[in-house]
């Protein structure tokens, strides 16, 4: 079954929305909470986004009244409150505590927080979220999952991905919205056996809820509602990155994947030259560079590993987009060859040891001492990110030049078509 067929099947299953009906059973009265029947309508397509699973308790509320749906062995009990409640993990099950510390329910399989009213939003700390929040036990912690309409999900994704933009850059925002929507729809149910579709981090797409919403960006999302990119009747892998540095890249030149016709190296026409990452430089002493290589090899091989002094380093081959395909590092006793995008993890940065090299598109310059030993190694490069698919800064540059969002997307993803899914 193709990814599109799977999505259509999901649409059919939830075509009239997800209707959460709270069945109420007799319970003791709780101060600040009351029982009541309720229905909440969630528009489709919706997406389940993992917000957090690192804490054993979470305090949650909404802007006004909200429902607390407690599920245990197929039975539902619903309470309403205007005050925060705390959901905690107790012996691998969930419990709900009221704002004044009274235990409301225990030994639960699941808790759903459902705001009442169309303009009422859930609050988690200082952040607000559309949709509902599902809470599940995860080991000793509580798993928070935001179930939200796809277009509302994009409102919290597009701003951190492309930044706040001006009116002459709106076509780039539309392009980003289509790419992000395509990525999300093509990754529904990607985590087999897990109750979520996406993580709210760079592992999928950065998602920050309502805190980052912007009027211009919301307009761009609304203008492209339901539009996706397809190739031969299937969703494309809509990869994107910050700055290509002049050329994007063949997917096979970056990762160990088969060739994909629409992920080919294309010229950026200098559209991303305004980016602060269009050119960059990192300088290492021999000792710093040797430490980086040792760190990478130790992590890769699962044991502490030390190398002798680095005596040489040079580029063996390049990709069609000009990135380094094979980098040779020679020491007094060994020769190491590193390939493709993994090179960025090997080298890292001196400016911030926790970050990888900005791009694989670089040259190497060695400065030697009088005795011929390596003193420093300079990496001069261009671009930021893996280089596959859409260059975000390039899209912004093309938008400033008058390109439309569909032209931008078809430039970076060769041979694709636009289609409205809903």
C-alpha cells in the first residue's frame, strides 16, 4: 500500500472528524471540578505530535473551562475544571490530582485534556496549544501527545522552520508550508507501535504550538490548505535545509539511500547568498582536530580509541553538488576515510564543540610548521545543512525576486507535481 493510499484510508476512517464522547459515571464531587457530558470535534486530517516524555508528572490547564477525560479498561469518566490539574505516573499508571492536591482518579490507562469552546487553548507551562492533549504512561514518566488539525500543526511548525518573514517573502513561506505539510502527511504512523506520528523536535519538524504563530505565516498556510508535492502518485520526501551555498545535492551524495529522481543537485542561482551561512570558516589546531576524530571513532566503535598525530588531510572525491564525498585523514600510523554527510559529525566545530560542521561543501587548507608537522587545519565552506531538497534561504531569495511558491518548489524538487489533498 502506498503512502497516499494509507492516508486516504485514514481520511475515510475519520472523514467526519474524531468525535470524543464523554460517558459519565457516578463519582464523588471534587471542589473546582464537576462531571458533565461533552463532545469535542477534531478536524481531519489530524496529527499526533509527541511533545514530551521526560517527566513523571505534568500540570496542565486551559484558558477557560476544560474537560479531563479519564479512561480505564474501556470506561470513561469526565470532569470539568477551570483550575490546573496534575497528571502523574504512579506505578506505571496515571493518576489525576486537582489544583488543591485532592486525588481525583488513579490507576488510569489514559487521560485526555479537552478545552471547551472553539477559541479555548490548552496551557502547558508558558506555552499554548491548539487541539487536545493526550497523556499516557511511558515507563515511569508521562507521555504528552498533542492531537491537532494538520493545518493548525503547521502554524506551530512553519515559523521556527523558516523564521518570521516580510510581505515580499510570503511565497517562500507558502513553499515551506507545502513542504512541511507533505513531510507530515507522508510520515503519519511512521513510528510503528507508538501512539504518535511526529516528534516536536529536529528529529521530525520543530513544533512550538501557538507561541510562535504569526499572522502573515498563518495567511500563507491558509492559502495553500491541503496542497502537497507528489511524484508518480506518491508523496515526495520533502527534505529541506537552511542554506545550500550555491548548489543543492543529490540524495545519494549525502546519505546511503537509493537515487530519487526529484532529489537532484540544482543550482541556487545565488538566491541564498544573503544568508549569514553562505560562507563560513572553522580553524582547528592539530590537537583539536585529532580530538574530534578520536571522539567520533570512539563513539562509532563503542570503545575508547586514540590516534597518533595527524600528518595529512585531503579531499578524495566530491558529490555532484560540490560537497565532500570522501575525506582522507592520515596519521603517523593509520589512514581513515570518512564519507558523505557523516564527515560533518567527524569534524564538528571549534566555535561550538556541540555542533557539527555547517555543511559538507568545503575546502581544506593545512598550515605546517618548519619541520613539516601539521600546525592548523582550516575548513572554508559554504552553506548550512545537508543540502538535499529545498534551500530555505534560497526560497526566500527567489521569493524576493518575484518567484511564486509553486515555481520555487518545482525548482528544488525536479519533476514533481502539486496536488490538493483536502
